[in-house]
């Protein structure tokens, strides 16, 4: 029949893909069929695509790629590169997703010694860049990410190009690169032009913008961007992403004096982080929740969180951007309890870790708190040394709000001792710090650094 002949010659609708790749990507991301489908497509449609009974449209394929964090090229049938290279690329991505960063970098660098097709090379460089970002190695990450972005743009994969830009923005933020804001705003603009939209990616970019404002002490705008990020990812499935946003919002609300809101956000972040496999994130959640409770005077409720944070550091050998901050929080807890001897033990350990790892903000916090310890112990000479060291370090780091607080506290001590000229000089330092507007290197209040909350 003529109609049958035309039907037999008609090309199937949709994109030819590897159905097993959709299931693989979903399972490795830990998503259900409904979570991949979201609000845009049905659970049944995803099942049919995985079973090879339906070819997805390009829009549906892009949605699946966005949900699973894979490039579109990962799913295409007859995609470039040998089967061996594709398998090695998939293993590399899995290593990064599961936190095996050292192994991932070694595997990726071995792959890059071979002749790779552009799509495979882009995926490999993106994975290696992500691993370096998670290891706080921005200088090593940025060349790989720049090359990946160039290759994705050449291949016409706009979504992955923006995804790379988001990781570049995180890497730049970590080293306080002056290009961070412009790169992040450009990523947001390009993200908003994507079709279909990418709400999870948009939330990640908003998280970076919020952290930039946190660094600049613009607490109100930081809170606004964290809230926009939570709104963007409402109904989506990344618990880690939502946890980072709630975590950051908690810190911003602390600075705005909204301790009730800060506690609610910290509790939400903690609940989300507690089902995550990222130990550093859980340490941050325990420490931040404990610190908010400490600031509210709920010392007994704060203690278990801070002790669990320290135990996690000990059991997993966590040091950088982690251990010194937790020890400082425990030191402050014992100070509030009127236990200066115990506080001194924790703060001296914090000082040792911070100086060894060159973490100036944590070192300044430890020295400031040790000044308070020495006062409680009646050793005013030791208090002098600690306060002076803290003030000099805070000046050098341009941490102006904390400099103002520390200098004002020391000025009050000097006044009580009758050392009026020194007290006046210290009050001048405090007043000068209060008059400085949004210095470029101001950080948060010395708790676990916002590294983790930018995400990777």
C-alpha cells in the first residue's frame, strides 16, 4: 500500500540516543524517575526513554541532561570518541561525583595525554576542573575549565558552557579574583537565555553572587540572593544545593541580627546536609548550627553540635577550612560557660592549626578569644599580647568589622587599667574601622569559611 510505503520510509521522531545512558546517569545521580521528570515532562516519558521505547525531543533530552548533570553528548547514539574513551570519561565523572578527587585528577590527566575528540576532551577537562575546585585548587582548575568552556561553545552545547562558567566563578571566588563578579553576572545572563530553562544551574550561580556579597559585608543583598536561589530551585531535587543556600542564608541573617531566622535556616541546612555524603559540608552544618545556638545563649543545645563537628574532623582527618574554625567555636562556648582553662586548650589548638595552614581569619579569631581567656584568668599581660596580635592581623587582612569589635574591646580593657593614652589610640582604630565602607577582602565572622557554601 502507498501509505504503508511512506510510513516505512518515514524517519522516527526525536533524537537517537543510548537509552541505557539515561538510566545510568539517573542512577549515578541518585534520582527517581519523577525527580528527573520534574514539572516539565512525565515520569512515564522518562521510563519510555530509558526503555528505548521513545526517542526524546531535543528539549526533553536537554532537561534530562540538566537534571542528571551530564552533557547532551553523553546520551547521543554514535557519539564521538571510542567506546574506551567514553567509558573512561564516564568513570572520571563518577569519581568526581563520589568525592574521589585525587583519583579523578590522576585518571583525568592520564586521559588528557591521549588524542581525544573535542567532546570527550571537554568532558574530561570539566571533570578535572571540578575536582580541583573541590580541593580548593583554583589555579589548577581554571585552565581546564577555560578549555572546557571553549570546546563546549564550539560544539554548540550552551548549557554545559554556562555550567563551566559557574565553576569558573566558584574557582575565582576562592582566590578573590577581581573578575569574579563579572564572570558570575555573565554566567547568570547566559543561564537566563537558556531554552529550556535551567533552574538548578541558576540557583548555583545565585549562590555564588550571594557569597560575593557576603565577602563585601553587604548582608542584605547576600540574604536576597540566597533567597532567590532557594526560590529558583524550589521543587528541584538537589538537597546539597538547597543546603548550601540555607547555610549561607543563616550566616547572612546572623549578621543582620535575625537570630531566629538564622536558626531556622541553620536547622534546615543541617537536616539536608545530614543525608549528604560530603563530610566537610556536614562539619560546616554542625558548626554553624552550634554557633547560632551559642549566640542565642542556648549553650547546652550548642555543645553537641560543636563536639560532633570536631569528632568528624578527627575521624576524617579534616584540617583546612575546617578544624580551626570548629576549635574556635568550642573555645568560645567554654568562655561563655565561664570555663577559661578548657577554652584555652581549644583556642591554642585552633591557633596552632590556623598558623600551620596560613588561615589568617581563623588565627585572628583564636588570638582575639585568647585575649578574653587571659582576662578571665587574670593575666592582663598575656591579654595585651593576644589582643595586639589579633588587631595587627585583622588590619593586615582588612577584616574591618572584626577589627572594630576587637579594638573596641581592647580599648575598654586598657581604660579599666587606667592606660588612657593607649585606650584612646585603640578607640581611634575602632572608629577608623567603623568608618571604612565595604573593603574588598572582608570575610565573615571567622566561622567555617564560605568555601563550602559556594558549591562545586
